[in-house]
C-alpha cells in the first residue's frame, strides 16, 4: 500500500457501531458529530427509538454494515490508511492510546 498514508486523529469522541453483517465499525466525531448530551460510553439500541433511528440514518453512509445492532459513544484515537487525492481508504478504527493507533497502522507497512 505504498500510495496510502497513515491518518490518525487527535483524541476525540466518536461512534462505535456494532452491526450484524459487518462487525464493528467506527466513525469519528468530525465525520458524524456526537451531540453534547450524549456522554462517552452512552449505549444506544433500537429501543431508544427516535434517537437510534436518527443516528442510524446519519451513520449509514460511513459504515459497511446495514443492520445496526447498537451504537456506543467512544473516545480515543481514530486511525486509518488513506490515499490523498483519491477515494481509497481503509475503515476507521478507534484506539485508546496513540501508541496503539500507530502500532496498528504499522502493520500495513509489512
């Protein structure tokens, strides 16, 4: 992946979305903002009707899965590989530490 570059955000909040068909997908706050009234660790499920439905619609374009089981507000360093000037990129992943994010992206160099 020589044309791909490492991309790591500052520590921020975002979404950890658990899907039935694509596993766990992560979306940082600068892509889909986290409302101020939701605390880190907030866990939303279909029973949270209106909020959950709204979030599913807002996140749909940024996750692989189509059947969302639950959504959690997470905080950490979001990382991915990206090709500047192109649409190519890997999925975002969220790490608790900057060291972990860097280590995960180093695996793409191997």
